[in-house]
């Protein structure tokens, strides 16, 4: 799964990402739990909350934006790896696959 996401993250930053469901706010809530200090994430979440309050969509996105806010695309970033380790001490922060697996399990349980 991680190798598939690596391929998704590889196109030029201005490539549009067109999702079919409006799950942005839920995903951003989880992303913020993983990376509460990510200022770009915090700013984007505020923008999306404002859009949704007006009944506007948050989609599409771009590869550049997703690479800066999506924890599943950021498994090699120290902050994300540390968050995975904090959530599950058995997670090896040096192993992006272990970080990804920990994030996936965390997201499955996240409320």
C-alpha cells in the first residue's frame, strides 16, 4: 500500500487530485492528531471548515498540498514517524512501512 501511495505522491505538485467523496474534514481531524504542529495543515483545515460551513466543497486538492498535509504521504517525515511511535511504542520510526501500518490502524480506530 505504501508503494502505491508513493506513486500517487510522485506527479508534479500542480496535479489535481479529484476524490469522489467529501471526507476532507474527517481526514484533516486525523491528520491534525498526527501532526498538531503542521502549520500548513492547520491553515488548510481552517479554510476547509469555512468552506464546508458555507456548503462549498473542499475538493479537488493537489499533489503538492497532499504531500504537505496527508500523514499517509508523509511517513518518512520525522514528526509523523514520532507520532506513530507515540501512538504505538512498537512502531519503528525508521521504517516507513511500520509507520504507515501504525497510522492505518490508528485511523481505523480514530474518532
